[in-house]
């Protein structure tokens, strides 16, 4: 007997969504930003950021469990129509700008490393078109697609590490604290929004079958994703040393070019590039859907999917504005600093309002 779909996803699909939203960041321009202030200890930043963002996320989980509402519904229920609108709008702007900036940074990588003669608008259009196609199929399709390709992606990146082991030197990791623990901790807090999707993905709670599925997938996915980014930052240092690794704009793709199978099989970066493109498409399909979902909830639309085409077009135009990858990284750094404060403070604000309303009711 065929079981009818309810449009919701389970633990493994949402776990894959969390991993693709956060865990793939070791392969974009995120390590470039972390190496700027973390130096050879940049691998510590994701670990500290995980704890700094994990505490407010656990508070958010308590509120979700209590009210059985997603993040957007929780905003309006606790703060009211007008404040909820302002906070929701801030979340939408963060996701919208983050999606545009990151799509451009991914295309800068493709253009610089693989297709130098292809115009950036064409590459950007192809990436967003495929991502739109998946997002337009609905959240359940996104979750299933993420789960189908997730095991293959993990195997491929594990093989990459194996292939570059002979080029690594464990002594490159020292001094282990890099520029010093105070700076590492301070900058980890300032750049916590690198992993801020874990807060924003709470908006998808209504699409997950049960609270326990959402909680388990979120906590495990967030932890593994942060550790995966930390691990690869350490691998970059072990292979290239510091300060040489700081001069690499795209360390993952440089690592893929370094990889070799024995003495005879080289130039295997095409394989890793193929799976990286798949990961990128899945990730941006998630971000596109999240952007439209947040905007739809702000203006109280029941059917928000029709907004996908125009929203994708706006993201396309905005992503064309930066002149080069340097400008893109500057914009992303500014966005991270602002959104880190907002995303860390938001769960605490909602918790305080919830306690205050509870006292008024008693």
C-alpha cells in the first residue's frame, strides 16, 4: 500500500539539510575569513563558535518545544504583530543578503579556478537556475535530495583527506593557540553568524514530522558540521602551513589539485569539483526556499512558493554587484559581524519575553 506524503520530512532529511547549510562551508571562502584573524589556529574558531551559538540555540529549542511553533510563528506569538514584523524582516534581510553574497563567492571560485573564460553572469544564472528548480519542487524534495547525495559527498571529502595525507606535516599546527586564546575567543563570537543558519533553520520546524526529529537532527547536524569545518581548516594548515595558507583564496580547491592517487593518477580535482557543485546546488536550493519562506511568513502569505521566481531574480541581480571576490569578502565580513549579534541575542530576547508573559499570566 502506497503511503501518501504529508509534505513533511524526518530526522535524516533534516540532518542532511543542516549539514549542507553549514558543513559545506569549509569548501567556500569561509576559511579565508577565519585565517585572517585565527592564523594557524583558525580551526579553533568553528569549535568556539559552536558553543557560543549552541547555547542560544538550545534556549530556542526549549521555546519551540513549549509552544510547538516554528521560529517565525514564535516571533509573532511572543513579540506581537509589529515587533515580530521588524524582527522577521531583519531575519529575511540577513538570509537574502547572505544568499546573494555566497552565490557570488561560489561563482568567483568557479570562474577563477575552472572556467576563466566564461562570463560570471552565465555561471551565476546556471547555479541559480538549477537551485531554483530543486527549491521549486518543495521542501520535501529538497530534504530527500539532500539525503540522497549526502553519503556520497561525505565519502568523497574523506577520500580527499586520505589523498593529501602524505603532503601534511603535524608540526605546522604549532603554536597551537595561534595569535592567542583571547583573540580566538573574541573573534569566534564576532563571527558566530558563519554558522547562524542553525538559528534560521528553526523556521522550518513546521515541516518536520516530530519535535524529537527536529531536535536530534539539529543538534547532531550542527555539531558535526562545525567540527567538519574545524577539521578541514586544520587540514589546510597541516598541508600548506601558515602564512602560506593565508595566501590561498580557495584552499579547498587548491587541496583538490594537490590530491593524487599514488604516483601515476593525478589531476583528480575534476571529481571533487563535480561533487562540490552538487553540494553547492543543494545548499542554495535550501537558502532560496528559506528566503522565500521567511518573506512569505512576514507578509502572512499561505502560498509563498510563487515568490521563488522573482526572489531568485532579485538575488541574481544583487549577486552581480560586487566587482570581485575581494569586495565580496568585505561585504560578507560586514554582514557576519552584524548578524552575529542579532542571531545570538534573538533566542535570549524571546526567552525573556516568554518568561515575562508567563509571570503576567500567573
